[in-house]
C-alpha cells in the first residue's frame, strides 16, 4: 500500500476591521463604537471563534472568522493565529485616530505572529475615514502586503455591496463576498475564503 505524504503544516493569521460608513452623517464613528459592539484580540478572539463561542455578541454567534476556522479545522494541519477583530454598527465616517489605532493593533498582532503562510481578513469594502484619501481597506491591505511580503497569500471577504477598486483587489490572492441579503451567510463566506486560501497555499488551485 502506498502512503501519501500529508499536507505540509501551514500557518494562517486572521482578523477583522469592519465598518460601513454613512458619508453624510455628521457624527464620526470612534473606537468606543467598536468597543460597544465587537472588539476582540488574541486569546479572546480565539475563544469566540470556536463553534462553542460567540463571535458577535447580540448579533450573530458564528460569523466569518468562525467559518474560516472551521475550514482550517476540516483541512487539517493548519494553525490559525488570532490577530484583532473590530466591528461597529453603520455610522458616520471613522475618526482618523480610531482607524489608525485599530489598524496598528491588527498589524502589531500580525508582525508578532510571523512567519505566516497566509492571512485572512474580514472587511466590509464601504468604510470611510476622516482625512484619509482612498479606500481605508486598500490602505490596510497595502500595509499588510508590505509587512508579509509577496510570497504570503492574502484572502479577504467583503460585503456584497463593497465599493470595489483596484486597491481592494490587487493586493489579494483570494476575494469572496456575501451572497445573501439579509446577511445570513457570514460564516459560510468565511469558510469559502478559508477553503480557497488553504487550497491555494497547497497548490491545488
């Protein structure tokens, strides 16, 4: 009997920075708005994104990051590394200082987690930040790509009405989006992103 070699171990970091902006609202969104709904890091994020955990309290127990981790579990031989996850309800453009802090938290976690083979980020695609030109998600993705280098694969998921620009597409290897409205498919979206990322890392797609 021929024994096939097992898939090599891979290491994937995961996180979220998710906000939908109402550009005409005079009230900026701040980090306190994220703290009220969802702001987790490290071990707390890891616990929340298990099937027994609650990823988005008072909203949805299992969302994109839980779906991603299930894809990794089923694929086998995958280590998932929690970064930071931040989500606020739709509101005015995000205050620049709050965006900078949330971005810094995510990037610091990523730098501390390296080396990694891949990164999965749950984003929205319609964020707006005071005083920042261009899509904030594109700004974040450029910094992630600069940090991990060209050899690391990046997967992202977006809301189905994301404002897709080159900056949201070019830096990434895998891009998926919700398929339903109302959004019941957050966890399946994360699962699809994780499944494709792992398959890409293993050379099957």
